[in-house]
C-alpha cells in the first residue's frame, strides 16, 4: 500500500526573467513586466510530495519533521529573501522561471531523500500560477 504525504513551505524571492542572448526588445516582448531590470518578487508556496509505503513500526511514510528540516535547510534558507538571479548559484546560467525553480528544488531534494520515495515538487508563483515537477 502506497501513501502520499505532503509538506508545505513558503519563501519570498525576487527574480528577473531574461535571456542575455536576446535583444532588450525581444526580452520585453517575451517576458513583459517580468523582465524588469530592477527585478520583481513573489511569495512562493512550495508543496513537496513523497509517496511510499508506511513503515510497519512507526506508521510513517516519512518523518515529517525530517522532511520539514530538509526543505527548510536546503531550499527555504537558500532562496528566502534572495534575488534568485544574483544570490543563488543554481540560477547563474538558468532563467529563474517557475518551471526552472521547481526543477532546481526537485534536484536539491532528490539528492537528500532516499530513492525508494517518489518525489514531486509543486511550486506556486501566484495563487493562480503554479508548476509541478516531474509532470
């Protein structure tokens, strides 16, 4: 029997969507306000989903305190109140779209969580715009 468990966290971060290989005009045409050279911010909501078999001794799929600590240490502390373009190494050469942020978070957590657990990251950039990885 497989069960899904979820941990929700949030962080606030600034970013700018920009392709340095494009002209200023093309960046503005494609990214609009999100290409603001002075950056803009979001209150991101992150949902981490793990799927696995409950442990017969504890009844836990995964200790939620451990999951919370992992997400806070390796994601929230790294991204919260940061400029993703300037302050987060993973985005030095990657456009920090919601899609790319979700993939980066997944890769960070996948290295920390045992392979026996299925992992999915859902990232809300706004209340109405969100992404999931893997799809």
